[in-house]
């Protein structure tokens, strides 16, 4: 089965439209799943410790045009958790922390440790593939290390019979996503091509 995995939208309408259009053009049959941080929380992590009962419109960028684009299932990210924390609303609690798909686990990535240079330490996971986001930097990981490969957007990578972590990149600013073929066991890092003016 084909999966189009995208994360870190942060309420950005134009970047989200561009990525969804790119998925439609290049992998129309793929099942789209979000990896969290769909929305942008406007309250900082520090301020969130002392605020509660904030109206949703003051806690996050919520626009009707953006919400119409969210027609796919998603896990929750740290932005959704912070919005929940400062507003007290239940809306985002329904989003799961993880989703299991063919041969892979999906998680946003804020749940594990990141060092000062934004390299993660993965928790143990059962499936052979682990897709995540959070750092806005696409990459392929094996045995807790980012593999020193040059990502070539649009070119499938055939994975060996090992455990891998796959950072799908970010929709916001980078317009990146990842195509996963569970039958062929390939991942293809994707990026919306720039518009030539």
C-alpha cells in the first residue's frame, strides 16, 4: 500500500495546499496521514505553563480555509498538546499519539529526546520502520544515527531488512512529505518543486 506522510503544517495554508496538490499529482492513490503539528500554537512553551482557559482563537491560528484542507487522519503533535493545555478544550485529545500502519509506526517526535543539534534518541519500537517529524528536517536514521546520504527528492530508497527511522520533513517552509510503499519497502522523500517565474 502507498502512504503519503506529511507533518508540521503549522496552520500554513499556502504550503499545505501546495503539498496536497503535489500528492494528488504524483501519488493520487496514496493514503494521506498527518504526523502532527497541524496547527500553530501562538502561546510559547514557557507562557503555557502559567496560562489556562484561553479562547481557542487566541491560543492558535485557526482559519476556516485551512481546516477545509484537513481531510485526512492525523496523530497529535506538541502544538496540539499545547493548545489543549492552555485552552482546556478536548478537541485535540481525540487525535492519537501514534498510528500503526503496514510495517511502520507513526509518531510526531516530540516524545523522545533531542540534543542541541536536533538529533533524536529514539525509544525502542517494534515495527521495522518509524516515521516522525518535529525537527522540520527530513532524513533517514539507523541505529540512532542519521545516515550520511544525500536526499534526492523523488527517488525511491529501497530499505534493507533493518530498523529505520524516517523524518518526513516539514510542510511549512520546506513543502516536504514522504511517500512510503509498504509492499516494495521503499521510502521516497518528496518536495514540491519551486515555481519558475
